[in-house]
C-alpha cells in the first residue's frame, strides 16, 4: 500500500510539472527593426533560457509559475527586463533592445572647439606635437598659430583669432584667468608664452562658441588643465644656446603625493652676437624664473593641486627716431616682475556629484624708462571659482557655479615736456562676479544638446548682463560629427580704457557656428563656417570721451586636415582660414578691415621620424595675405596692404637613451629662407619718411640649439608612438 501511495505521488508531481511548463518564444530586434543573433534570453534567477538564432528568433521552456522577470541582453545594448506571468500557456515575447551608450562612440560637441591635448578622440595636438612643431619653438601659442582660425601677427605677443583683437582671447589655467600669459616685451616685437606645454594634460583651443563656464572673452578661449600626479620621480636638465634650466619632481612611494620645482635662466646675448639685430640693445633680453607644484590625492577620486610661477626679466634698446633729422635715438628699457599662483581641489561626492573649487592670485609689474618718461604699470588679479557637476542618467550632465574676481590696476607716469615736469597716477578697482549653468543633454547616443547661460556683473561697468549659449551635435557615423553653436559674449573694455576716467560699457559679440568633423586614430578632417557680430565696441570721440557706438562683423571658414597614416613615419597637417571682417571702433572714421586681419592664412606642418636613427625632423611653412596698414598719404583709411607673409621653419631632434638618462639634442631655425616680413609701417609727423615694422633680426631668423636630459622618465616611446 505504501509503495502504491509513493508511486501515485510521483505520477501526480510529474503531471503537475508538465502543466507548470511554459513555452516562451519570439524574436529579438533593435530599434531599427534589425534582428540580433546571439542575444541571451532567460528567466532571472533560474537556469531557463536560450540564445537567439541567426535570424533573431528563440524558443525555450520555463519551468516556473507565477510572475517572473525575463532578461534579454547583448553586448553593445542595454539589458531589457520584462515581467511576465507564467501559467502554462504559450507566451510570445519580442524584445526590442536599445543601443547602449558608449563613451568611445558617443557624440561630442565640436563646434568652435579644438581639443589640442586631451586624450579624447577629438584630439588635434598633444604636448609633444606642440614642442616638435617647427616654427613654434616649443611655445603653446606658436603651435596654435598652425591651426585654423589663428592669425599670423608677428609684431604682437597676443593670440589673434577670427578677426578679434589679441585682448579678445583669454588664457585659463584650471578654469581661472591668467592675466599676463605672455612675457612682457618691447613694442612691435612678439614674445613667448610663459608656460611649458608639458605641465598641462589638457589644452582646449576654442575659436568661438565656447562653454558658459568661461567669460570675458569676445573671440576665443585657451583653456589649459594642469597634470595630476606624475608617473614617477624624475629630474631634468636643459642646456641651450639661450640659457639653462633644471627641475625635479618627486613622487612619494605610495603614489598619493608629489612635489616639484623648476628654475631657469635665459640670456639672448649669444644669439645676438651671431645674428645682427636692427635695434641697438643697451640691455640684451634676460629672463630668470622658476615654478613650483604640489599634488596630493585626498581620496580615490579627489585631488588637491597647486601650481606657482615667478619670472624676472629685463631688456633695453635704442632705435633711430623717424622724426629726427640729427640722429636722435629713442630709448626703451623694461624691467618686469610676474607672479602667478593657482590652487584647486576636485572631489567626487557620491556617484553623481563632482565638486571643483579653485583660487588664484597673480601680479604683474612693468617698469619702463623712455627718453623723457618713466612709467610703472601694475596689474593684480585675485579670483575664486566654484563648479558643481551632477550626472543625469548615463551620460547627461548639468554644471553650475560661479566665480569672483578682484582686480587692481595702477598706472604711474613721470616725465618732462618743454621744461614742464608732470607726475600722474591713475588706478582702477573692479569687483567682478559671474554665475553660470550649463547642461549636456543626450537625447540619444547620436544627438546631444548643450544649453547654458551666464550672468556677469562688474562694479566698474555698474551693469549686469546675461549671455545665453547653446550648441547641438549629431553623430553622422562612427567617426563623423555635425555641430552648430550660438552664443553671446561680453567683455570689459581693454585695460587702457579701464584706467580712463570716462569709462565705456561692456563690449559684445554674438557667434553663429556650423561645423563638420571626422576624426579617427590616424586622420582629422574639420570644416567650420562662422559669423561673428560685434556690438558696443569702444569709440574715441572728438572730445576725447569714450562711448560704445562701435560695431563690426567677422565671417569666414576654417579647414583642417591631418594625416598620420598615408606615409610611413610621416605626420602632416594642413590648415586654411578665410576671413572677411570689418569694424568701426577706436578712432576709425568708417567701418574697415583692421590691421591685424589677413584675408587668407594657410599652414603646412610636416614631421618625419626615422626609427633606426632615433631622429625626428620636420618643417612648417606659413602663409598669410597682406594686412591693412595706415598710410596718411592715402585718403582711403587703412586702404593699403603689406606684402604677403611667408615663413619656413625647420627642426630636428636626436633621441638617445643612455642608461637611466633620456637625452634629446634639438636644433630649430625659423624663417630659414630669410624671406622679407613686413607687419606694417610707421610714418614721420610730416609724412615724408616711413619705415617698415619687421622682425628685429636683420634676416628675420631665429635659431635654437639645445640639449635636454631627463632622469627617470623615458620619452622615446612617446615620440615613436606619436609619429606612427
């Protein structure tokens, strides 16, 4: 009897099991109705499931009953969860999978922005590119002049972009303004930037339409981000034809803290003794300075960074006065002191929030002696910045924050004129504050919308302005992106006007940009068209007052092509800019093309690395059509044009690893062909005499020879990888 009862139980359980089984079938597709073979479909927390066949169909038996969760997954797609009630009846379920967000494939905003040193796929130039670009002489701004949008203005240190003045381009380090990014120099002679490209891990060169995080730049922003902890402890020694430098960076054993110091001295006397200079130098240019840095990780995602820089420089020269008939020479002597400090803290707060806090202080003092005047100019800037970011979903993000700047400018002049002695002092203090909010909204993996706005207030202007900014990018393919951007940008008048007792209001520009870009591991193709409208530009009135009645425009196109694959070991790029711009401002009697704008600008950069010889070579050829200049004999204001600008620069570097020392022997020459370069003309008061504004060297050349030693850091692989 017991045996029969047991057999009945087994039979009943079998019958129950048969009735509990549920057949599930269907077809797996994506949002475009394309079938997905090999997708996994299964009941959560069970062994029941199967993979889809080549045509996307599937069938399997589920042994559970009641409500269960069916999971459908496949690489590159978001996992789909669906709750289904199993009751033994056949179920048809057709999963539709959404493509997962992939940061390597996701669309990026590119309108107006060139990534010049980031590790993202939109990278155009890396730090090693900057120092190996012939003609740039290792200067960030010199290398950026090989990119579209930048003008070849050889008589000024500033960066001129798309019809804007040099003052309309601002340099930022870790989000904060650098008040004096270039070495102080003498009139009509360009100077270098103060910072080495190797201290930065990210270089974003925005030629327009930039983020709402930044302000007070009507044309362009150069945003630099300093490096984090170094890979290892290292020391450097630099010996060159113009100076010496040493540095040391120490990384603690736990790799959570580092500190470094660099000192350098530059003297152009050896170069001047070999290359004749047009000015008669009383004090040949000398520079002495140094930098300090400190890095400390506060957590897995948090870091404190400090960077400080100081520099002392002096120079002096005499030039024959164009108004003198008895050989009188004008005197110009300059002593400069510059300090810049930057302290930042970054921390992730939970999974979604990121905090960025920064503070900076800088001061710049120029002491200038002229033939009859003594001038002391001081400019101080103290600033603080706070940015909070929050992730939304998988890739969308919102950023908001604010900044405060306290600026102090002072100008003292002492002199004598017709036996009359004078002593005047002007100064200006401004409290500037700004708030901004910006969101990157990913409507899909292929479409992103950036919406932002910025509010700014200056006590000097006594005016609050709001600047809306927006951009949209759509991914055309795996490597191609189309972007458009719009934005309004305000800027305080230049420093000379701020020191005026009759101060004008904000200047304004409005940008419209369209961009198409294709970037892969070996090629970059970029085409951008733009229109920039100027309003409220500063005007000199006949009664010496300043108003904001000026206006203007700049429009054109930029083209950039880079190829690192077609020719073995060869990396080259071509850039071209067409610019149509006019403005009515300052003392202009009408709307005309300003003297810093060339209609056509083009650059060819070529680099070749010889693996077996460990030799890197290259050249850069730059061209710019003639620029307007003022000829008082011509009734058409700024109606004359200079000759076209042409320059060929070459460089080569020999790399050698000697035990633990990595050595580089580098040689570079600018304007190899000695082509005549004229940036404008100056005229005597009676208009009878004129002289060209040209480079100080008689043949326009500058050469450099240097030996660089690095202990503890081997850059040879970086050089090879960068050229292959």
